[in-house]
C-alpha cells in the first residue's frame, strides 16, 4: 500500500523554512516551494524533477509554487517558503 495522503500533509503542517535575505539557502526534505515575492533561484536540487537545474538563475514570480521532492534550495533574492515533506 502507498504512503498515507491526507489534508494535513498537503496544508504544510510539517512546517517549513523561510528563505529571504537573512537565510538564502536550506537543505532538507521538502515537498513544495511557495514564492511570496519575485525570487531569483541560485540553485535547486530535486530527486524527481528532470533538468531542475534549468531553474538556476531564473526569477520565479510572486504567488507561484512548485511541487516535487527537493533536497536543497538556494535563492539570490526574494522571499519563499520551502515546506517539509
């Protein structure tokens, strides 16, 4: 049987890490990254997204979120939350 999936998991109840000018990078087991302001990605690693490195140097617009299994994310500027899996 697969992993348990419920609303608790999808609502970010596992917590997360704020990425901003005071904390530009994080490592861990993340499932969602929400961009709260226009954010330039410095580097991002994922175990299940092909060619995720293509986002390095790209500015993601405020309000956009991306899902996957992320192990590391670093930003150059902006504001984002990396939610734990």
